[in-house]
């Protein structure tokens, strides 16, 4: 059984605690669906001011929704569309303070105001993206980005 604990301390300390919980969740498990489901739930329930946390997987052509927490999502995202497509095609984390100002933003949930998307790359190959949405403008800062990139790295490492 997994037991969550309330995050305490500074934001970097909280991300350190969350990272330890993420490692414990995926320890010994290589199935990407199981790990994506558990990590989505962990992050969604641990961090404030989020309305969507989940994974999109690259099928060789486009991103396809995977496990997530939040309202129903867009099922398929072309690599040339939206924040997720930009993160996947450029293989660079996208931290967007105001999604309405992002050219080509895809509004899967009209309540989303800011977004952070981490590309997932394993052995040089695009696996997908780890996507977080918030109903708050400028919800994500550099500390959030570093912490969430570390959690995304735990997911990729578990792929083997």
C-alpha cells in the first residue's frame, strides 16, 4: 500500500519529497500505463491549483492521450499543434504563463489558464509528454519546472 504524506518546507523541499514518493511508486514497475496512471494521480493530488495532470504518448505520428487526472481530454494532438505538440516536436519543456497568448493553443479544458509540458525522451526517441494544466495564470515557475522535469525523468528511467 502506498501512503502519501503532506508536502512541507520550501518549494524545492516539497518537490524533493514528491520525487521520493514518485520513485517509490514506480520502483520495480516497467509498465508505462501503470506508472503514468500512478504518477498522474500522485502529482494531481499533491500539488495545488491544478485542473489536469497526465500523459500523452507518441504513436509515431501524433500524441495520444494516456492516463490522466482531470476532466476528459483531447484524444489526439498533432505535433504541430498546441503546447503539447511544441514540447514534443522541439523536445524542450514548455512553461506557458497564459495559454490564451500561446499561438495554436488547444483548449481541451476552457478553465485552463497556464500549462507546463515536459517532453519524454527515452534512448533518443520521443515517448510522449507529461502535461500539467492550471486554472491560475502563471501557476508554474522555474522551481515547478525543475521539480516536474525530475518526476518526468523518473517515469522515463522506469521504462528501462
